[in-house]
């Protein structure tokens, strides 16, 4: 039987180790992006790798296309595609939430922090469930974009290779949240969100 929020209130079995108001999410993200770990190093390495792919593509198309066309595709990859991808990215968070049994899935945004988020109201997630929810958009979008970069012709390779890099950087918040678990290795952690109060809670099993 899945753990409920009420179960976590049993102080003989669980201990609250962190609560994060949604309006402090950026502070939390920056904190755990700065905490060195194999996970964060791997994340930044993947961003650099994707940037390298874009640079290789740019070098290979040099001299073959007019500058105005290259500029147009640069704007597509750096601005247009990332903006259009926001709802797709958030929808890809919803899929694993739904598949793991969450019902009251909510989507929100905080434009002051330039953040969009998906959460499941009062649904307790295990570390494995949370890891799947956090990584799903990064993995799916990266695989699709790498395929497009390899198969599409000309400047489409350029715009989608830029977007591949940009989308990876857009996943920084997801990897920061995962780094919280990574830096608390050995602890069995559960998390749940109160969407009405806009607070995320983390509990450790004693």
C-alpha cells in the first residue's frame, strides 16, 4: 500500500528534513547546483557535450548558407524552440506522475522566478518515482533531438543542435532537485507537495 501524507506525520517512523516554499525554489535550485557531486558534474558535462555538437554542426555548415538564414535558424534554436518546448517539457513530467499513480496533478508557474513546474498535490513520491519524473523530459527530448540533428539536412541540424543544448540547460532545476537526493545518499526520502500552500516537503524514514 502506498504511503500517505498522514503516515509521514508519525514521528516515530519519519522525520521532516526540509520544506521548500515555491517562492524560494530558485534559491534551492542554485544551492544544489553549486553542491559538487557526480550527478551535477555529469549534468554540466552533458551540457558541454551538447554545446560541442552544436559547434561542430556550425563549423560544418560554414560557407554553405547565407548569414541571414543562419541567423534565422539561430533564433529558432536559441529562443523560439525553447519557448515552444515549455508546455511539452512540463507534459513529459506529467506522464511518469500519472503512470506511477498520482491523481491530482497540477501545473504552475512563477514568472518572477522564470519557473514552470508540475506537481502532484498531496501525493507521496519515493526517490525512484521522483527520479523518473525529473529525468523523463531530459531523456526523451535529448534522444529525439539527437536523432533530428543526425537525420535532418542543412540548417535544421544547426537550429536543433542549438535547441538540444538549450533544453539541457532548461533541465538545471530538475537536476538540482535530484542532487538533493544524491547528496543525501543512504537516506530513504519521501516527498510530497501542498499545491494550495505552495510548499514542498521532504521526509526521511527513521
